[in-house]
C-alpha cells in the first residue's frame, strides 16, 4: 500500500487537566491525494474521573451512557446497539440483579461467604426460574482425598449437569461427567437432587484427564473410550500426539514439529505424512510463506505473503495455481488487498468459482479443477463509524456481479440489506440489539434470556410448527453444548442431535450415529470420524487433517492416505469463493471452514459467544464484552479481516501465526526493561556489526544508537547543571513558585546593576573634582553634580524595577524549563501514558480471560506491567482491581468443557460450607465471570 494514503493522517488525542482523554481524532483517507476527513470521538467524565458518556464520529446522540455508584460500580448503562442495562450492586460490590431492555431480570443468590450459589432468570410477565446451581467440596475426608476441598464438584447449568469427581495438585479436573437435559425447555433447578433428576437424561458422558507436573495435558479419555496422548519437548512445546480409538490400534497423528527461537512453529508432520512448513521474516516475525507437501513430495499448498509497513497483508500468491487465460483475460494466481488510512479493507481481488457472495450457505460443490475459476474483485465502503454501506462485487463469471447495499439505522449501528425495499429496523432487532430476522420476511431468530441464540429457522413454512429449525443449548460459560436440528420430510419430523463434549462430538440422526474425535491440541484441527451405525458408503474410520492459511481457515482437507479430499477458498469476509471435492459424500462431512469455525445449516458461523453472518459481513448481535473493539458493536474485526481474527466472538486478536501471538507486549519505559533492551545490542565477537536499518540487522538485534547532536549535548549539560547542588540551591522548587520569581528577580537586578556600573560612569564612586581628568580639579557647579547624580540614580532605580518585574515574569518560565529538565513534566506525562497502559493491560486481561488456558508467563508479565503503572501513578483502586483479575486468570484450569469454565474455577479456591449432602460435602460455588 502506498504510504501516500497515510500522509497527513495522524491519530490525535486531547486530554483534560486530569490527563483523561476527552477527544480522539482519526483522519480518514480512502483515495491517494484526497483531503482526509477528521473523525472525532468524544468522551465525558464525572468529577471522580469515571467515563460517563461517549459519542462516536457518526451519531449526534451519545453512543454510550453510564452511571456509577459511589464505589465506581456501574449501575446503569445505555448503548445505542446493546440497549439498556440496569444493575443492583450489593455492599460487597457483588451484582445482585440485572435488568436489560427486554424486561429480563437475572437475580444472583449468594451465601454468607459471598459465593454465588444460584442464578435465577425471569422474563417479562413470566415466573422466575432457577437456571444455575453450583456446589463445591467441603472439608470431609472424602473431599480431601479427592483434592476437592473448596473446588467445584457439581454445576447445574442451562444445558444439564456437570460433575467433577477430583482434581490434581494444580487444581485441574481429573474426571468430569456431563448429563444433558431430557427436554428442550429451560430447566428449573432446586437444591434437592431428587427433584432435579427427572429433568436429566439417564446417560452419563465421562471424560478423564491426566497432567504432568506443570499442568500440561498428557492424556484425555473421552466419553466413548477414545484415548488421546500428548508428549512435549524439554521447552514444554508439543512434540507428539497419539490417538487410540476404542476399537482401533494406536496411531500417531501428529509428530516432529520444529520451532524457531521465538517459539513460532516452522514445520509439523501429520499422521498421513503431509508436512506443513512456515517461513517467517527475521526482521519482524511475520509469516511470509506457507507450504503443504504430501508424503510423496507433491505440493498441495504453497502461499507467499506480502505486507505493507503497517503489517497489513497486501498480496497472497498461490504458487500451486498456474495463471491461465480465458476469454482474453488472465486468471490470476494472487489475492490483492488495499486499505484506507484507518486500516479498513476497501478492496480485495482473487479468483472464484460460480458462487453468490450475497447468499447464505455454501455454493454448489464442484470437482477439483482450477480451470473453473475466474477473476473477481470487491470494493467496500463504510460510514464514519465503520458500518459497511456498500459492497460492489465484480466477477468474470456471467451474471455473478452484484452490488450489496446496506442501510444503517440513523439512531444506532444496526444494519440491514436494502434488497427488497427500505428495511424495518423496529421489527428486525429486539431491544437488546439482537437481529430477530435473518432474511427479509423470513427465518426468524429466537433468543434466550441471556441474549444467546436459542432457535434459528432454516426453512420457513406456513405453519411455524412445520418449519425446519435448529435449536441450541449452552453451558454456564456461554459455549454451545448441544444442537437439535428438526427437518420435516414426508409428514414426519426428522431430528438430528449433536452433543459437544471434551474432545468428542456425538452426531445422532434417525438412520446414522457418528462419533467425531476432535484433537484440539494440534495447531490445526484433526478430526477422526467413526460411524457406529449408518455408514454413508465410505470408510467406517477416517482421520481428516486440516491445512489452511494464516487466519486458521481450513483450505485443504487430506485423508489418511495423504490424498486431497477437498479444497475451499474464501473471500476476505468469509464467504466461500470456491468449494471443490473428490467426493460429494466426503465433502458433506467437512465442518471446519473459515477462521477454523463451523458453519451451521443457516449459513452462520458459530464463534462461541456470537454468530457471524459472512454474507452480511457483520455479527447478528452486539458484542457481549461491550466496547472492547469500538463503539460499533457489530463490526467484524474492525473491518480488517485479513489481519485479525476473533477467537470467541467477543474480541479481535492477531492471527495464530502472527508474531503478536508469541508473547504479551505492553508498552513500558521502566529502567529495568530499558536496560535489558540495551543489553541485547551487545555484540559477540563473531556477530556482524549492526546497522541503522532494522531489516538488515541480525534477528533479535536493535540498530546502534545514533551519534549525539550538539543540541542533545547542550541539553545534557544543562540537565547536569540544574541537578547539581548549586543548581538545586539556586532553583529549588516548582514551576510557578514565588521562590523562582524572587531568585530570577535578584539575578536579573544584580546583572543589570553590574552592567550599568561597568559600562557607564557612576558619580557616586568618585569625588566631583575628579570627574574631568583634563580639568583643574575644581568642583563642578551644584546643578551639574545634582543632575548627574539624579540621572544615574533614576537609571539605577529603573533598571532595578525592570529586573524585578522581568524576574516575576521570567521566573516561572525558567522554572518550567528547569522542571522539564529535572523530569517533573516528564513524570506528569508518564502518568498520562500510564492511563494508556492501563487501557492496554485491561484489554490484554480480557483477552487472556477468554483463553482456555493462561500461561504462568503471561500472568507474570501482566502483573509486572501493573506494578510498573503503580510505580508511576501510585497504588489505586483500579490497579488493585487489575491485580486481582490477573490473580484470578490462572487459579485452576478445570478443562475445556463447559461447566469447568474459569467462571467456576476462579472462585472455587475458597472453602466453606453451606449445603451438605451424602458423600462429599457440597457448598455452592461463586461464579465470577460474566457477572460484574
């Protein structure tokens, strides 16, 4: 991308006298040479420095309004996208009740130790239901023997029941058992287990885990007795994965990975012999080449990446595709991208098959034949707040070019397609911002009381009861655990069910039962398909390996023999550009697609916490984490899908192969960090000399310090002078103090008097008879002597008064320069910078809290950054709260399953007793994640 598009487009921030950002200005330019447009985001704070109102660059009304109590907890929030939220806060800052714009109330019940023991939900005009009850081990001998004291042992959630029978020394679960609801309705849990039993299915799905001494997973035995085993190298990096299915011999499905010095994966070998390799730029760590080769040496995928100076992907060249010509046009083998000055994608091009990018779902399957591909290009336009207003798709396939125009609600960021007339925002979204119609006039969407998609109509019929639909059940952490798919065929309803368990998916249909073993420890998904009954005509046992791009998308699938099963290309925002396979039956069982996510029958991708509609290029609901990605809560990765991903539908992150994913980076100016950086420039005897261009330096090295200029030398000398003992005595205190004015006045007056007496005749220093050396020594007349003395005295008094006044004026100015040299202003600026650090650290904490496993290194790094902020600003409630959040990031990593979420494990470290039952003492567990 030309640097001209960024010329004259700085990012500006205006702070008030407290160092709080009240204006942020971004300059938008989409065409080189045009005048940039200033986009202003405004913020308002209360007297306590709390953010209370925010305005985006587009809307005239406030985008976000907040009210807080005296302790700083939010009581009321209103966002133009997410609607209204009201909270009732307790004396211990615990959330007691929450109301949203639909009239839904969530009530949280705590015990005497302030642990959450139940969650009650009530829809407007409906009776209250208890959808969660949480219990944890007490201090009985049995609980002690299982290391379950103070840890969760049972969690009744909206999807069913999760029981954890024991923990290892690191607090990770050894065995967890899941039971599902026997109905699709919302459960109502009571403290009595006998009352809850009729709501649960009799079948139990148990998963067992083993770990090493540092908590890394060594094995997992799933609910169908399929065993996964992992080994690691001396650096703690994954080195081998073996799978032993219940009725098959053990197979190594992943082995021989190699890593570079930065921990980035350079090569990996799968069980079918295919090898994935990645090449990185030594200067910045960005991936520049991805390659997949079969066991026979055939190149299946070979992509080369080009970036601009901002790190945006400019070009991806497919070296396995030979450019050809058709109808006097060259079919390109590359994808090209352009961005505006805000890093938003405005142009994308590549090649595609016969598809409809404005239609949900997959295109028709085609054979693996590159001659069917044609060129396409896409142009994107956005409004001032990032909402996409226009997509122009041009294709060389006849009749495939089209324009998608989106209409943005004048009072919010909610968007609908203009196809078919003017959109009806009032009847297309609920009061919490959830889209309730997927297509104009059809496909209703129904949400539960937690704003999670509960039901999606895939085929609408005259009678709603006869419509095809999908229904979803979620666990306490928001992850989807079960899918019920109902299809009407020949006056009979066919029901298909998918259950998501740790490392296992169970697909049950009328005439088929499929077990899918999910090996998620590998960098790329490995899925093993085993048909218990109803084989569709292919092997009963299949292992499928995924190979993809830098975003984690599954572009290729290979089988156990290493042969290619399917190939899929994607447009920039996730719609399928081409889909080809060697077999229609095999292609039907591909589920992992764009960004490593699964596509539902509706055409939407389930990201965990939200659903993404790729043909609309935005989410169907507002961000559950609030404004972490900006005031427009519907944007997909801020309209930069080639350089960012969203792992769980809540926050944009760098792609898996990005250098930003190797370590946590928080800006710092501490002396210890500076010294460590400076020490890294020390050269070994055989190390080549460093040069000023970072790209020409050896990997991991910094360029040499430039030579010191005269100005820098003079500033250093002045700094040494004012910080010396004499300087501290002459100018002891701050910028506007009376002492500086008095000192400056004295110095100026003395200087002026000395200059006057040295340059001019002082009649008071000599007798009048000596005034004229050529005279006879006689005294001048009285009027002469008096006039001369009068003139000198007046001049002296005038100079003294002028020096005093000048000192009063220049004293603070001089003091300001001195203070700047001494670092007083630098400290104030450092405190302002600390505010930016706090925002960055808060973002990283939220990002880490979404991960299934947080490393000790990440936790330690975040804690060190908070301590550095405290060194600049002092200890505050905000930094204390951040340290508490960091401590809770890694208390106990229960498992990847739903109810073993961090939500339960964080607060399960405390012990106590409230409810007692047979066997293990059970005490309600506090749930922290998602409440405050």
